[in-house]
């Protein structure tokens, strides 16, 4: 009896996952057209002489890029829910990825009067999905900034044996390991 009750829920969940995947794929074409149009307008010489129009187009381009990224993340979510999750593995420098993540969050840290220090070997490489790891680093560093107790947050990346790397952050308190 319990299995019969779950069947409609499973079907609804599958339809929802399919809808999210279809919607995110369908959004890609109009967003690409919008981005191409914005870039074409930015090539116009008259735009350089009008700072307001230039700023509006730059803002529009950033928003279209954000929505495009969101559509990609929705598609990724739908795929991961269906078991189609795949990592795009590559070897890259973890220290450089952490430095880029810190750079993106520097305005937030400055607004909270927090100095972020990175302690990492320049030779630290990992074999994983660079984009997903960057997203993870941003989430962890954002959390360190938002929950920080004080004016200094230290980010540390180091090798953890032969199998991986360890990421720590410390906000004038104890180390948190991730």
C-alpha cells in the first residue's frame, strides 16, 4: 500500500525534474540572443560617448550572464537529481582558485572591516572540477566572512596526504576544516 502511495509522488518529482531541465535548456537560446545584441550595441562608437548608456549596457550584460549561469545551474541540478551528475575533472592550482574566490568576496569582507589572508603553497594542485570547487570555495569563504568573529580571517589550503587537500578558515578563533 505504501508503494502505491509513493508512485504519484515519484511521478510528480520526475515531471518537476524534467520541467526544470527543459526550462533551463529553453532559456539558453533567448539569453544568447540577448547577450549577442548587447555586445553588438557595445561595439557602437556612440556608446563610448554616452556614459549612461554604457553603464546600462554593462549592467544588462552582467544580469544576462547571471541568468545564463543560473539556467546552467538549474540544468545541473536537474541532472544531479536524475543521477546524471558528472564532474569535469582537470588538474588546476588550488591556491590560485582560492585567491580568485577571495578576490571576488573582497568587497564583502571590506564592508565588514575584515582582512582576508591566504596561506597556501603555490605548488598545490588538485584533480577535480574547477568550477564546482570554485563555487564551494566561494560558499565557504562567504560563510567565514559572515560568521567571522573579529577583523581578520585566515584561509589556508594544504595537502592532506596523497589523496587530497584540506581547506581551513580561521576568524580569530578555532580552525574550521572542510
